[in-house]
């Protein structure tokens, strides 16, 4: 499963332009790898995030992982529902499980991202390892 219009990173994050904002989140692969997600530390509205850098954390019964930003921008909204129901990331990471909305000035640098087909091919190589 994926979000066809999104861009994906090797850190298993996605970004999808929705009007003037970019929604960001984690992929189904990331959510499955973590197991049952029990806590999400969301970024603060107004925070500046940088592509490839941590902007929050996610905790499962297995581990605590950094949320890695797929692109740079300013956090304009966060999905507060995840604080009460973090397992939404396991159930629906591409729709109800979006993590934050970013405002990006100008055209974002997407050179380190993949489209849905490229990401699917990348996942296939991981499963062969």
C-alpha cells in the first residue's frame, strides 16, 4: 500500500503536497517494522524542520525511533489525534496517520526522494537482503 502522489525516502517517510501544504508521515513498511506503535512525539507548530533530520519520535513495544523529515519546511499543523490514538500509524499511515503539515517556501528539494514506483522497487531490494 502507498500514497501514489507522495514522494518517499530511504528512511521510510513520505511527503505529499496538498494545496499549499505538504503532509508528512511514515510508510506502511516503517509502521509494520516497528510493530504496535504506542506513542508519538509530535513536532511543535512553528518548528523549522530539515530534510533528513529528526523532527519527533515514535515509540513501539520494540523500540524508540526518530521521525526523519522527508523535506524541509515549517510545521503549520500536527495530527493531534495521534497523541490519543498512536496505533492509527499502524492502521492507516497514509491517510488518518499523517503526522504533520509543512509549509515549504519555493520548490522543495526532492532529489533525495522517490516516487511510489521507485519506492516499491526499493522495498523489493530490501526484502531480497
